[in-house]
C-alpha cells in the first residue's frame, strides 16, 4: 500500500481518515489537477501539532490517492461546497 510505504509516520492515524473526510478543517483544490481535493484537519497531539491530509481524486470512482502529515496548509484554491 502506497500510504504505508511512503508515509509510515501516519500509519497509526489511518483510522482518522473517516473523521477528516467527514469534518475537515479546510478543503483545498490541487493546483495541478482540479479534480483532486486535499482534506485538512489539525491535530494538536501529533508531534507539536500537525495537519493530517487526505488527498482524494474526484471522478466517477472518488478514491483516496494518499494520506500524509504536514505542518501547514499548502497553496491552492480553497474549496467551497
């Protein structure tokens, strides 16, 4: 699995994916592919505080591309639903 191989720091947080998708702090549109959405949620108990990000490809299948942690929200247009 891509997430486990490329982002081992988030393995313990895989159960949080559902929470992030249902109640993100912010959603951004990817700057390179407008059919990709980045769902951000901040967790203050991960290190000194980090966002967990679920990257979703929105098409007829709607699937998760990856999942990782970051200290800040990346650039890209804010998604308004």
